[in-house]
């Protein structure tokens, strides 16, 4: 079962195209990707990330079995977004999923 779980919402213009570009980068690191239209699920050996477009941004959820996997998945997502976004977000505020 997953021990580490948090969510982050980031306001970004053009978030739908951004998710496609992020998925190309993260695909090299994950085991598989499930595409449900407006949502992508990145499956890793010890965790997963769900990335969904919302009105004017991206909602991300990261779950992992251990702290290293948890921060590794978060870093891969954040780094890809920062590198690919036309306007970088001011910051990423991750919150426990049960307190979002």
C-alpha cells in the first residue's frame, strides 16, 4: 500500500498541451502510462502520479511506497513542468491529499 500521498494544483496557461509534453519526458522514467483523455496516470515501480487538467491549470497527485520514490516522482513532474511551461509557476505547494 502507498504510504506517501499528496496533491498539488498549479495555475498554468495551455495546461492540456503541457501535460502531453510532460508525459513524453516522464515516459522515460515510468513503467507505463494510462491516458484517460483529460487525465494521465504515470505508473512507476514504487508509486504513481495522476496528472489532470482543470480550468486554468494542472492538478497532480503523487503516491509512493517510500520517501525516495515519492520525492523522485515529484521532482520529475516539477522539473518537466518548469522546463516546458511558457510561464513558470510561482511555486508548487504540495498538500496531504486528505487535507487538500
